[in-house]
C-alpha cells in the first residue's frame, strides 16, 4: 500500500498490475474500486485478484476511512469526486477508467461519471445510493449524533442486520472480519459521511451520464431494494440492469458474484 497527498488529503491507495506481458490477457486499462460507507480498500480483498486477471486495479481509502486522513466537520460529494481526480492525476492516469462500487461507493462513482465524464469509460454500480428521502432525514441525523456520542459498536449489530443480513453470513470468517473492521471506523468520520449523503441528491445528475452503465439490484438489500436500483438504471440513457442474490455491501458479501457481473461488462469496452 502507498499514500499520496491528493486534493489536500492524505489517501492510502493500491495500484496493482500494469501493462500486459507477452501472451497475457491482462490489459493496462484501470478499474477504479470505490468502497462503501464504513468500508475501506480492504472491502475488495476477496475480489481484487479476480479483476487483476484482466485489468490493472486502483483501490483507495476514502478520506475519513481506513488509513486515509481523518476528517472533522462537513464534507461534500464534490470533495469525494475531487479526491479521485487528484489521485488519478497524481498517478499519471489520464485515460478514462472503469469505475465500480456499491452503496455510497456507487453514489460516488455516479458523481464522478456525471461531473468528470472524461475520466470514466464504463460504470458498474450495485445498489447505488443516490438520495435520502426527506422523511428519513430525522433518523439519519439522530444516527449521526448517536454514533459520535456512543461509538460504532453501539449500533453495529442493528446496522449490520440490515446491510449484511444473516442469509449472506454463510462464510462466518468473512462476516466477522467485516464486522470487526466496520466497528473500528472513526465515529466522527462515519457521521460526517452520513450527513454528506443526506444532503446529496444525485438523481438530477443521472441524465448527464453518457458512458455505458451496468446497474445491479440486490435481492437481499432492504436498505436499497432492487426497485430503487432499477429506477436508477431507467434514468441513465442506455443503462443495463440485472438483479442478483446479494446485499448492500455486494463486493464484500458476495465478491465472486460481484466479479462475475462486473468483469465481463468492463471487457466489452472494445465495442463502445
């Protein structure tokens, strides 16, 4: 892992792979992996190797998460987009990347594709978080205040019961590793991103996305049910929609299924 000061923030990242050796099917095209709320670049540990069989990969800890610089105060979606652009520029990645993520990570990918369209070749998003309905703002405000006051462990079981349901916990080692890493989040940063998400409405920006897009609905996601993901797909010109047996944190919960859906879609770039 490496660190870079990008957009005035210290970000931990991993850039793996590169130009294809003779006889290999690995290309120098880059896949950008954007983790979920409460995640880190580690969220892709069990699927990143599958992507590297075909692409170079770039994953990073968003500001406030993992080992990147922690934040205090307000944060905006544009800050998250600018962080990515600065990271790409700092690494000399000027060609458009394939961007993917789930939940809030998918929302950040949407914002990147809509606001910096020259940086995204293809977009694959699972259970994308595009807005928070007004009737849930009070609950989100209280959630942010509670986690700042009590810490992450206080509501870990209740939160993960929704985002990482029992039906997807067949691999107990995988779940417990995720749970413990999730509890270790900085409560103030977690709260700040919750508030950012509450103030963000990406729905009007969906019409600005012009790159080929795959939207994945997850049947075990009660936070962002498949109907919401289908609605996102319908608002993006030419988007493709599929539904799978996964949950809110698809790359971490069902990494092999995530890779099986996303990799073939990104391999179609030669037909764009």
